[in-house]
C-alpha cells in the first residue's frame, strides 16, 4: 500500500507536511476489510485497507519528506489518462454492441440499422468516442514527452467518462428491452461506465481542474 499522511506533526505546514510511505504486505497491523459488492467493475476487487498501529522505518518513505501531496497529485494526473482509456473501452464496446444488434434486429422487413433514428444514435456515439480518444492521445503524448499534462489529463478523463456513460445509455436504447437483461452485454457496460465519472476525481472535480489551469494560462 502507498499512503500519504501527515508526517511532520506541524499542521501549519498543511499539504507541505504530508509525506508518502510504502507499507508492504505483510506488515503487522495492516489488514484488508471486506470485499465490497459494487454496482459494476466486478472483475476488480475493492476493499478497505486498515492500518492499526503499523510501524514502518524511514526507508519506507517514498520521495522526499513533505512531498506526499505532490506525489499523490502527480499519480492522479497519470491515473486519469488510464481511466480515460478504460472509459473509452467501455464506450467502444457499447457502440459495437449497438451496431451488431441493430444489424440483426429486423423491423418492418429491414434491419433497424437502416432507420434514421438508430443511425443518428450510432453517429453521435462514434463522434463522441473519437473526440475523447484524440484528447486522451494528446494527454498521453504530453506525458511521454515530459510536459505538464494536468489540464489535458482532466479533459481526457472528463470527456471519456461522460462519453462512456452516454454510449452505454444509447446502446441500451438501441437494444430496447433486450438491453435491460443480463444476457446482453449492454447492461454491464452501463454499470461499468458509471464508476469512470467518479474515481480519480469526479466529473465535477475535473471541471475545476480544467478551469483553474485554463485561467492560469489565459492570465499569463
């Protein structure tokens, strides 16, 4: 486990008094809580980590003293690119599910993929996916090249996560009642998409990060 905690005892230092530590497993006092039963992403286990009087030495510190908050923020920036990639995968799977079903489902002697309303949904899904994908590629490129990518990572995560939710919702609309049954993948995509707007910072936080960085850039 990697933990960021107040390490100096001086609360006046605020975030500059936070350091990061690596707590290996097993460590006396370190234990895992119950596995949570979640709405989605059931293939990934989630549980509380309990620390009960854990003792670690100075060698367990990650980075320099007082750098814990900065390390956590940088980790979040990189993690947002990863979550955006996850969200794009869900969005793409939702689109592919909708396309496949629309070509197999017939109404009025023709596949529903030939109906304008269905085509509009598929077109909107494709446009949103590619918009989010290109922003995420841009954020990843900035990171690989060593540039600041805080704003771009937040943009990528915001666009991709909301695109995942949108596409999962539209896939169910294309499938109709069949989209609501567990035998079809659309309902799983709908459940899995929801978390991408929450972890690594909610959509509301992403907007604050984007706006804050934008105002700094525009005022320079």
